[in-house]
C-alpha cells in the first residue's frame, strides 16, 4: 500500500503547538476591511486553536 499524501492546502494552513494542538488563522481578514470595526479586525489577526473535534482530521490532512 502506498503512503498517504498530505493535503498541500492543509499543510500551509495548520501548525502544531508544543503540546500537539493544531493552530490556525482566522478567516475574513483579507479584503472588504472598511466595514469591519477595528476591534474585529484586530481579533481576526490573532491565531487560535482548531476545535478538538476537527483537530484529528486536520492532523491527518496536514500530515503532522
């Protein structure tokens, strides 16, 4: 059986923390920023963790 290929889009989007949790960026920060408040844009800039239910899938896709 050949090796599984990791998803190249997921490789670029996800990162592992030191404890093995999956880190991700927020969406909606790339364009149409004029109607979004400064607080909303600021909070979208910070990274967050993938939920526990999705982290297993993200690890498999990203190959980490």
